[in-house]
C-alpha cells in the first residue's frame, strides 16, 4: 500500500500500512481505519488538515463510503522526518456489511481507498488527492466484524425443547465458525446437531430406513414424513464431510447447510419436539 499526501507534486506524507478494527455501535457496526506512514522533512512550515478517506469496492470500483473525516485534526510539518498516523472512524449498516461479504467471496477484502487533504503553506492552500487498491487480509477483516458484533441472522424461529442447552451451544458454535471463516468446522457442528436430535428422539433407525426406501423402487409409496426422515439422513451425509476427508466448504455452502439444518429440524415430525410429542408421533 502506498497512499501519499502531496504538495506541488512532492510527497509530504506517505502511508504504507493499514489496519482495520471493529467495535460495537448503536444501529450498526463500528469500523476504525488506521493508516501509518512516514512524513518527509519540510523546507518550509506546512500544515495538513481536513483529511478524509473514501472507501470503494475495488473490482469493479463501486463507492461504499464517500467521505470519512479523520479523527486527527492537524499534521504539522517540520524540517525533520517523523512517523505519522491518521484514524478514520465510521459505522456501517447491515446492508453495507452484507454487500461487502457477498463481494468478498470468502477471500481477502479488496478495496479502493482515496485520501483527500488540504495543505497550507504560507498564504498558499492546495488540495491533495490520491487513491490506491489494497487487499485487507481475510483474518483481519473477520476479526473486525466479530468485534463489531456482526452476526448473520437466521430468518426463522426454531422452538427448542426445554433441555436444549447442548443444542443451543452447538448452534451458536456453528454460527461463530461461519463468522470467523472456519466453514468446515461449521458443517461438522451441523452434523452434531442432527445426531443430538436423533439421540433425543431415539429414531435414528427411521431415517436410515426411509433413506433406503428413497433409493429403491418403493420411493413412490413413501409418505411425506418418511421423505422428511430421508432428507434428514441425506443432510447428515452431507455434514459427514465436515468431520472426515479433505472436502472444503465455502461460506455460502456452510450457511446453506446450517440453514437447511435449522429449517428441517424446526419441523416436529423429524426435529425438535418434547418427549410426549415424540411418543404420539411415533405411535
């Protein structure tokens, strides 16, 4: 990264390091962009002020944040070099973060940054603008999102049985693994969820039997409940790859598998149900 502030075409300050931090904010997700670099010695006194940062998606360039004012007021230039740091703080809404995540596609986040500033020297006042593409490391971006409180929302309610502490923990872990980029681990948690529900219901044999029928000539005579049991078994088979083998999963695949797990298990005939309900269904 090379992002300078110039005066008459000459570099005064050049920023070459960027870090992004997250923090919770009211109604959104707080992000802090911190740029560090070096200031050149100046032959005459100069003051840099009114600094602002623009943030766009890099390829193709699409504006995200047009102007973020700096938290630091002035940079005073002297006849000796020094290290400099500027800080830009903003709040993104969920739609903006979701757009960034869709654009990122589980990789490093590629952005285009534009830096504007005014430079005063004597009676002269000049503006400076420069821009550059950067690739924000995936791990740093995910850490910032986590600290900002970003969490993907499941768009339906799933009633859990009274003794559901273990299930709630597994679901929470699966969501956290997706947020932090551990997609295979998230899929493995989905398998644990299905297996725990099977254990609570004591009907694992029904899934295996239904799935066997679904792959035979008997499939046309299967009831809707039998087909749901077969679907549960197929879901477990997909999740099996999260615990074994070399198969890798993308973010969208992990989200889809977690979504399917929660949607299917919210149906009482094959998913979460109280003990008495189970007895009645199986009878």
